[in-house]
């Protein structure tokens, strides 16, 4: 744990509406939202399997899927433009 994690944990101890589980869930959600690979998130969270991580945080994945689709679309569009310039 780094200082940010310790500060968050201290804050949660003094706020009855924030508990360690909520902080952990938020941390995991933000990891996936920021594009961290699920396998890396699994290891950081200490889950025994990637399946547990994906099952627990699958609500985050639709946004990730949309971002991946947009990225692929941009790559394909760029490749198509490069091919058109060569022709």
C-alpha cells in the first residue's frame, strides 16, 4: 500500500458510510475503467482467479468494450486512408 491507499483507509475508518469493502470495490472499478488489463487487476486485488475479478466487476466492461471498438475503428480507418494514399 502506498500513502494514498493509507490515507483513504484512514478516512474510511472515521466515516461510517465508507468501509474498506467500498474502497476496494471502487479501486477495482477504477482500475478497469482506466484500462488496466483484468489480469493485472486480478493480481493487484489478490483474487485467486481472473474469473472472480471479471464476474465481480463485469458492470465496468461495457464501457471498456465501447472504448476498444472505437480504438479498433480508428486503427482501421487510419489504415484505409494510408492504403488509399498509396493507390
